């Protein structure tokens, strides 16, 4: 696999003060096993070749880099889209689940569990579990199972058991709590297939290793198609796996500005948002130290976003570090701004983006205005919007007969 | 006040220490205090007061339900400290069990200072391992507080030694791979884990997760220095909260504590040996 760009995390899994392992001791042995297995796998051509083959033949990689000319006209700069929406299952999530499922088999485990919010990571995990013949249990907040009934059905079709979580706020963070509880209990034969660059070490680095293919491909493609590096790379940030995936190859390219767009919900100033870096502060949640939404006594606060995939109160620790060091900039994009960008891409390019990715598009429009017409901007179009049609139709009022 | 005196006293009496857990602020702050004091009167040697937390990944449904209710009723860290102060006044060493983020936000040194001032014995930290605990190791030294880290059946020998070396007061052995909650049977992994811990430390070893009655307490007391009981006690208060009869909850907590206290005074291995010896 490709050489490391960053020396972080350090030996103990820290990105500066962030990351680490804030988990029950019972999980440490499994985390150490995972870390060792992953390190060995990444140096074993049998593993890396098999993963490359799966990404090529099953997931459809490399995904295209597409210059969105009509969208660019509206934006006032050259916008290129990394088309992760064209990958199998419709988002970048497949890169990570294929890697971790292959690793699960390599570790001799036969069961995978995962948390899911809207259901995208759950569907991706169920897909990989079906492909590898692994038992699969998906934890999903009860509130979300009702909001995303179609994805529940998709997971069940793929052979996964979906467990509605009825504790706490009954959303993604509680699904993650429940997955941790399952893992503590069944760790000898179960792998917890975390879907983002959060959680205890080695997950943030491991998921980055499986998602960096986005940026590795895009960097090569843009050099070939445009003849130079982009001026800016834009991605949406919930937990932040697609953002780390596309940023990583460019970390050493000082001329390339990196922008992460968090879900600003109804506006950061309203308190109803999911912008952990922009509107939160450092703390410990789900195994790692990073930015998170919390009250003054460290109790987690519920997040809000029209995009279920960004609706999480934390963010991966490497993003916290990239923010503090200034290497990447993090800004909030509101629901309204994201929906406007969503519609703009639909109408100018005939591409329906995921609501998550629409945050990156909205952010790119702002960056374009700042950098001017000569700017080349790479946007990670992390997923397709088919799953969001109902939400968007309701938002824009497209469901009534009068329309 | 360290828990050491409780372990020393129990050892002199040839029995195990009984550690009882209840969360602060549930069903309300004052009732929680009353319940803790009732446990002590019924024979609990060491009290563990839990700080309710929004994301308790080590806890099963009973403790999480109590924590959710306490939080929705507005429990704050100052309520936790008030609870500790009132319980410690009974003379029973009083520990706090808490997830790490509330302490990080309060300030590790500030919390240690205020806990010591309230008469607390120290902290049990379910999601803090010694590897990440530099700040807490320093603060607990400054304020002479116990620090109880967890070990698990999956811990390697090296980690058992490292973790035990970082502990003060006792070592908390989680008897099963799993979360808190009463279980039908106590664990077969627990005695093995306890004997592995004994090879690396002279500190007392407490066993928790799953003990719910006097017989199970007696069984654990047969091989451990301390028996930790949580969910079964909290269950009594949850039932009382549901029924709207808090005084019945206090009585139920006291009854269970008395049963458990009798259990730790008749460790099971001795009676078993006795039976075999007579046979």
C-alpha cells in the first residue's frame, strides 16, 4: 500500500492531545490484536492485493474525477467532483467495510457488529458481511429505524439482524454505546466494524488507511486531468472518514487548502447543529479525546442536522488535530445552505448528491467565491442522494399534487 | 479516607468487604443519600457513588435507566459531591465511580481536590486505563485519593501487573466479559482472574459484575477480598421509582444489603470444604 504521509498517530494512538483509548480494560486486548493484525495485513501483499482487487472489481474503483462545468459556472471557479457516489452501495463507506471485513476474516472472527445512524454504514457493513459470509448485527437507534425504514429493510435483505436501540436518546450515539456493549461481551469472536475515523486507537488510523484511496486516486487524477494540484479540497465532516480519506494524500502539499464542512443544522448560534469542532469543545466520547458537543459538565448533547450521516455529536480525533494545527479549516454549513447546493447540483449536472455531500458542495461555493475564477477546487462527492429523496422532497415541498 | 481500613478490618474478621453501588441523584439526590446510608447501616462496608453519565458504555440497562432519569431530573456534579460528603460522614469509605469526560470537564485536579474535601476515598474509572491517566495519577497523589482501575479476563499478564501497580485501595476485577447487570450465575472466569491478579500485587481484589444475592456474594467472597454489587441494588430503587413508593425502595435496598452482608460473612469455599471434610 502507499507510504504514510503523516507520522501520526504516535505509538499510543494520539494525534497531539487527541485520540487515545478511553475504553474499558476488557477491550484493550482486542484493540491490540486489531492493531497488530492491521499492521501485518497492510504489509502482506496477499491482503493488499485482495483488497485492491475487491475495490476494483466489486466496489468499482477507481471512481471518476469529474469536472462539473455547469456547476463551476455558477460557483465561479473550476470545481471537480470525486465521484464516490458511483462506488458500490452509493458512497465511500464501502472502502472501509471491505477492508475491515477482510481483516475480520484474517483475524479468524466470524461475526461483525456495527452502529448506524441513517443506515448507510449499516447497509455497507451488511453488504460486506454478505460478501464474506459473516454473521452481522447492526445497532440502530429506535428513532432512526422508524425514520429510515427502507434502509432497515435493505439490511435485512442482505441478511443482517437489525437491533433497534431503545436506550438514551435512541439515536446514533446510543447505537454506538450498544455496539460497544455487545463488543465487550462478544469480543472473542466479534469484530466491531466502526464506520468512521472515531473510536479508540487503532480505529481512526485504520479507517484512514482504508479511506485514503479516495485522495490517492484524486491527487493522481487531478494532476493528469488539470495538470496541477488543486487550490482547495472540500469535504463534509460528521465523524469525518470521507474527509480524512480525501485530505490525507494532500497533507504534505502546503499549497493545497483543506476545508472540512460540518453540519451547522439550523445555525451554530441556535444550538441545534452537529458542528463538533465549530460549536463544541474537546472532551472524551466513544473511546477517544476529540471535539464534541457537550454541556458544561461533560454530558453529551444531542446533535441536529438534516443530514442523518452528519448527525453525530463527535468528530474523529485527527480532525481535531488538523484544526488545532491549522492545517485544515473547519466551518459550519447550515441545513438551508446544504439544501440549496443540493438542488444546484441536481439542476446543473443531473447528479443527485447525498445530503452529507451537499454540505461539501455548499462549502465549495463559498470557497470558490473567496478564491476567485482561477481556482481549482476538488470536492469529495462522498455519496449519492437516492436515500435522501424523501427528505429532500419534503423539504422542497415536491410531494403535494399541486406540484 | 482510603478504603484500605475497610479491607484491613474485614481481613481481621476473616471475611470479604461488601461494596455497594448506587448512582447519585436517583431517584432524587436526598433519597439516594438516604439509600446509601441505609446500605451502610445494613452492613455495606464501602459505598460506591456513581456519577450519572449520558453515554455509559460499561453499564447494562438497569444502571443506564437510573442514570438517564437522574440526568433528566437535573443531577449535577455538586450533587454528587454533596452525596459523597453525606455518605462519608457515616464513617464508611466512599468512592466515586465515574466515566471520564465529566471529570475532564470539571478539571481533574479540581475534582480531586473537591472530592478529597468532601471526604471521598477516591475514584473507580471504568473507561480510563492507566495508560491515559497521567493527570489523574498526579492529582490522586496530591490529594491522597484511592484510584481503582479495572482489570478483565482478557487482560494480559503484563497489563494486569501494570494496572495493579497503578491502583491504590484495591483492584477491581470485572468477573465476566460484559456490562453491569445481575446474572443468574456468577462467573467461572472470576476466580481465575483473581488468582492471576494476586500473582502481581498484594492489593486487595474486588470482584464485580453480576452479583445479585447473598449466596452469590458468599460464592465470590470465597475467593475475592471484596464483593461489588450494583445493578441489583439499583433495581430496587428503579422498581420503587416506578411504583412511586420511595420508602419501600429504601427498605428493599437495606434488605438486599443485609442479605449480601450476611453472604460475605459466610464465604462459600469454607462451607464447601467443611462439607467435604465431614463427608
